[in-house]
């Protein structure tokens, strides 16, 4: 019996051993073969060159400047080899005296490790022309490697900063969202660079190479080139952009200007003042950053889509359409304006018209043409805030325009529910009066006003867009039908009133606009920044106010009047009256469009 047990034990042991040998030699062959290949085959990523951004005529707005980066071999930070490292850094400093050797040494020690085999980048970018005279000699120095690289560059600097944006070093969230960003360590931070980042960065290629145990390349097994056809061409005309930028900065401190086709294509978009995006590509100093953020005119804010302002009287044509849609006020309803309206049974609150003497009997056409506040006060009391808010919402106010720029603000079109939700308070009649002339809680962006103006001009609400084509693929305009049949029937009267704003002697923009080379229709707006106390017997003049207490000046226009093709919207922060502040600029822009063939005839 004992013999059988011993024999059985040995049989079991041998079966287990044979099974394990089979597992190791046959079943695990594929696994260990794969591990062996990883030891000898190395995959190297080939990064694509970031796509360029061009204006409508092919002028470069964001390009890749060619240069070199300088690297130093790893494993030189030990006590035995530190002398070799310092010599290599001194060799670099000899050719480039502005290099801080102490800082480079600190960087090298932070990155170097026993597990790192690739050279360490000491200088990320030096211009091609600066390195070339030293290239041959420096390349021969021990432990130094020079490799070609690119750096994002914006030829027009602050002139396109808020539209084009800039790239910078990627953060952890950006790398987690995008595998390509993880490879390049670069991501679009604002503007088109951010909105189209995934497209601009392309797709990486790779190279599979056989290497030795010492990481020396033996053979190239496979090469897949990167996908780099990622250029973007815009509708932007840089000549027009430069013309407007120079004109604005000579006259005003801050604001925004938009020139847009009525189908949404943007020819020019400027937010002023701005910043130089080239300062951010390699990292901006604390001193420069502090200078930007402490500027009271907010150069880092993209006022086109992030600036929120009371629209003032530029919304009166839209409010008038709301009157008509409510059927409480017709185009022929007249209200008498004696310069003010009073609300309240016990405590009379006086809501003034901008014209202290009043406008007399006023219908809708005159109310828009001369921007009579009392006309809109009285019409809004009949119509109600909820209907006005509903109609303005249909016209794109209080919502994103859909422009191809990131993080667009929505603004505020208030109604009773909004105030209760926001503040837990009821709505008052006086707030309806303020909202009817674009004051109170109401806030819009310049881009929203440009889009709304295109709707008034054509009857269709466009999506503003900057990019004309992506890698040669054309982007089509998007237009939305939002107006009722009743509102469409009323549009000719609204347009006539806007025409008279610019061409009738009583129009609020007549002085500035009636001599333009083409017929222009538009609406001015003076949006108060501070309220005028009730005890003031007269409405203070803008030039009597301190600069930051002055009203924002609006002028939004379209042309040609009979066949609308272009919208020009201008906001001048603290500019005072819309017609006098923005009118001369709008006239020059339209004359430029005529002179450069965008618009063919005057009348």
C-alpha cells in the first residue's frame, strides 16, 4: 500500500511539472514573444505641424515659426559626471550669452533620473537665424543635441488677439481630454486656437524602430506620416481689421467693432484694448500679467462675446416688433411725449425721455427714428414685460449666438420669472419701463446685437462665423426663421424707421451718417452706466460726467438699405451718445467697403 502511495505522489508531481512546462513553453509563448518584441521594437511618435490660420486673402494670422531646441544627454547629474554637464551648459552659454546657466542646471537636475534615456530639453526654442551661425560647431560638442522645432507666432499681435487667441502649455485637464495634447503638451487657450484646437493639431504619425539594449537604433520597421492638412481660412479681411483697429485706438480707449455679412460671415471683429498673444506662447512674466489684469479697460476681456452691456436704445426696433406681435400697440398708435412719464400713486417716480422738451405726438416710426423713450415707456405698459422678453429672446438676445469662439456669454433678457428666480422678488412696473429702452437688468454682448441687426435687415437670424473653410472644406451659413408672419409684415416699417435714423434730419445718427457713400439704416443707443438721481432737474450731459460714469455709446447698422449685405455694430465704452461717438467710425467703415469693392454703388 505504501508503495502505491509513493508511486501516486511521484505521478502527481510529474504531471504538475509537465503541465507547468507546457504552460511556460507552449501556452505562454505568445505572451513572452510580445514582451521580447517590446524590448527590441520602439514606437516613436511623429508629431504633426499645427495648422495655420489665414485671412480671406491668405495672409497668415497664426503660423509656426521655424527654429531649434537644444538638448543635453541624460545621466550627467551624478557627482562623477557633473563636470561634463557644466561644460555642456557653458558651451551653450558661450554662443548664447543671455542663457542663465544656473537656471538650466536647476531644470536639468529636476528632470534627470536613472530611468530617463532621452536627452533633456534645455532651451525650448531659439530662432533659426540665431542658431544657424553656431549650428555646426555646437553640434560637435559632447552631450549636446540640436533639433528643429516650431513655435506658434501671431504676425499681427494684438490686432487679432481676441479672435485668433493663443496657444500655451497644456494643463492636466486638457491632457486628460485630448491624447494629442498629451503628446505635444500644447493646447489652444482662447479664440479660434481653442475652439478649433482638435482640428488644428492634426493626427500624429509614428515610426517603429528596432533598438539595441543600449537604446541604439538598428532598423526602421514601419513609418506612418502624420496628418497635417489642418489649415483654417477665415472670412476676416486683415486690411479692414487693421483699418478699424488703427481708427478705434486713435479715438477711444475701449469697446468693440464688428463687420459682418448678413448671412453671419465676419469680415472684421475687434475688441479694444487688446494684448499681444505672442507673450503667452512661451509663458508671460508675473509683471506683465499684473499690468494686463490691473488695466481698468480690461484688455484681456473679449468684449465681442464676454462683454455684457445694457443695450440702450438699439433694442427699440425689436421692442417695437414685440408691441406689434402683442396686438396691444399698432404701428400707427400714437403716444404723447412731454419729456417724462410718472409712475406711482403716492411717491411719484419720474421716468425721463432723453429729450427734456419731449417729442410731442409720436408713432412707431418717429419713436424709433428719434429714439423717444416715452413712446416705449407707454407701449411697454400695454404690452407687458413677459411679451417683450419673449420677442427679444426669439431675436437672439439672452442666448448664445453660436459663433465659433469658446465660452460665449448669454447675457440677460429679464422677465417676471427671471427676477423671482434670481432675487426672490416680484417685478415692478418701473422695471418694465427701464427694460423697454434697454436699461435695468438687461445685458447683451456686441455679437448678439450684430446678429439681431442682421435679423432686422433680412428677416432671418444668422449664426455668426469666422471660419470660411477647414482644410479647404467650405463652411456654409446657417440662417433661422424666427419671426411670425405678423412681424414679417411689420419689418418694412421698422426698416424705414432705421433708415430715417441715419438719413432723416430728425434721426439720431443723421449728422454722422447721411453723407455715407451708400444708404445705411441703423439705430443708436446710449446705455447709462449710472442712474441719474430724481432730484436732478435736468438730465446731465455726458461731458459733465467723469469718464467711467459716462454712458456706453452704441450704433448698429446695415447696408445697403434696399439690399442688405453687411452689418456694422460699434460699441464705445463710456463714449456718450451713440450717433456722435460711433457714427463717424461707421461712416468710414462703409466708405472703405465701397472703395474696396465689397459694396458696388451708393444709391
